[in-house]
């Protein structure tokens, strides 16, 4: 299975090194990575403008967005929802297996 290496940095400086598995029918892995970066950037910018937003609210909005996108595909609902579930589970597993680099803290 092909993988998409991805590095994500949090606002507090923690870095995640992730190896996302790609679906066998992925059309363009580079474009997938670009979309991930743009979506994360859009979320960060919106939260910076709107103020404090709970992580649960962000996750709920993303889940709803994924459901809408899956529903927009011209295919049986069982097919698209099954695909969305598999993709999300694979991505969550990859994140759980990721390497995390926390910034060094301390006092000199």
C-alpha cells in the first residue's frame, strides 16, 4: 500500500510525522497532501479570527463536512459512507502510530 508522508505542526510547536496509507484508487497523492495542508490552514485561520473554539466542535464540523462530501458523490450511500468510514479509520490509525516531537522547554 502506498503511503503519504505528512508533517503537521501544532500552534504550540509539537510536530507529528505521519505516514498516511493511501487508498488503492488514489488519483494524485500530491494533491491529497495539498488539500490536507489547505484544510488545516483554513481551520487555523478561522479559529484565530473567531476566537476560542473547542476541539470537539472542530471535530464535529469536520465529521459533518466529510458526511456531506460523501453524500455529494453519485454512488450508493452504503458505498460512500463505507468508504468514508474506512478512510477515516485508516487516517486515525496512522495518526495513532505517528511520531510526535514536542518542543523542548526549560529554564536556563
